């Protein structure tokens, strides 16, 4: 689902302006393009807080600034340490129709069969390096480990990603593995000797 955020272009800057905007329930923001050029923006605080709940580092947001829209990542958010509310937002614009490279978070879902049988689930890498058009960039990559048995693993090569997305992370990188911990490991000869009662 496309994420759309309304914004306004601002011409004023400085700490005084930022404080006034925050008192009005707004957030000062800046959008940077690929050349480093910046555009000053104003966001509605309530709208941004609502949108940000479902946004990841690889989610592309369509920012509508006074009727002129552009696509961007949310690169950085400054939060107030007391209220927890966002105080400033940085966007990084992407070019429509031009291939980009980004990191996408991996989200593990499900309860593995191997864990129910006594194994332990261990996770590996938490993000994947991909290359694709902005429209094809997944916000997250979900990995269902429900059918993962003991001593089985899911690697990058097992991921179900679109053919339009090129993965650069090594295909043998581990996403998740269930390790079976045996409790009936036989004693070593040394342990058996120490445990044996002394002869009279």
C-alpha cells in the first residue's frame, strides 16, 4: 500500500521557527535529493506519527509538498526525549524509474516445528542488500519459519523475492536455523572415571 504524506514548503528556518512550528503541532523537515540540494518542509505532527508506525528504513513514502510530489526514504528522525514525539525529519529523495540499491529488513514469522520438538531457533542476518526500481522495493522481507525442523536452516537463496529485485547479499548467508540440543550426550571416559566410586 502506497504511503502518502502531505507537506508544505517553508522558506523560514532557525531554532525560533522550529519551536513555533512544534507549538503549532507541526514538524520541521528537510528533503535532500541525490545532488545534496535541500528543500525545507513542514509536516503535520499527527499525520506523520500515524504514518511512521508502519514505515521501515526501506519504505518509500510519497511526499506531497504543496501539490508537487516526490518519493523518498525517511532517513532520520529526531525525537524529544521526554514526550517521545518527533521533532525533526530528514528525507532522502529517490528518482522514479531509476534503479536504486538499499537494505531491506528481514522479519521472522511463525513457530518452527523444530522448536516444538526441543530445538532452539537462532537468527542470522537481519537485512538484505537489494537493487531494484523504487516501485519494486519491498518495505520488509518476511520469512515464515513454521516448517523449519531441527538442524534445518533458511538461507538467502531460499527467499521468495520478486524477479524484479536483485539480491546482492551472498546466497549462502543464514537467515534462520533450528539447532537441536541433545540432553542424552554420553559421558566422556574422564567424566565416567570421576563419577565412579573409589574401590576399597
